[in-house]
């Protein structure tokens, strides 16, 4: 059983969505999320993330934001980040090449995609959150198929 961590900036938009989506697709795996920043520790996800997840049969309303910790390198097998800035922030905390190897841009799992970052929908509208969900749903299907085999 793989332990997977989803990482974005504040842990209230993208990473809780990714966590909820992948947990639904891989119910027997450990999936969690966090942010690189400490802006929203112990806060619920953005209401728009909660609403879009709910539209798709996923409940993320009980999630509480937390910040990435170097201990996460020890616990998780795979660390998926949403964009290059968060990738850089996480890589800088790695103490070994083994830890660095665990960190991947999530959209890199879609080799045919020219888009490599999940855009942060925070300053957008509900449609931006739906687009974010759609991207994450597509890549989480690929990840789930890969980890199920």
C-alpha cells in the first residue's frame, strides 16, 4: 500500500481536492494533503473546493489545512506537488537524493499533456475550481491505475 501526499501552497484548494479524488479512487491507500505555506493551518478547505468536490460525490469538508514538514519525507512514498513553485519549496527541504526522488509534479503523470502545473483557482471563480477538479480527476485516474497494477 502506497502512502501518497498531495501538496499545494495553502492546502485549501488544489491539494485537498487531489486528496479527496485519489482517496475515492484508491480507498485502500493512505492519501493526505498539505501546503508549503502556513497560511491556513487548521482551516477548512475553500468553500468552492468543498462545493466542487461535493458536486462530484466527494466530501472534503472535514479536512483541516496543515503545513508540509520534513517528517513527511519519512512517512510518504510519493509526494505530488501542484506547481513548480511548490516543487521547489519541497525539494529545498529534502535532505537526501532519496527524498528528492519522492517529489513529482502531479501533471507529469500525464505524459501527453503540455500543461505541467495545476493552476491555483483561489483568485478565480467556481469554473476555475471545476477546471482544477477536472485536471486532478484525470491525473488521479492515471495515478490510481498505475498504483493498482
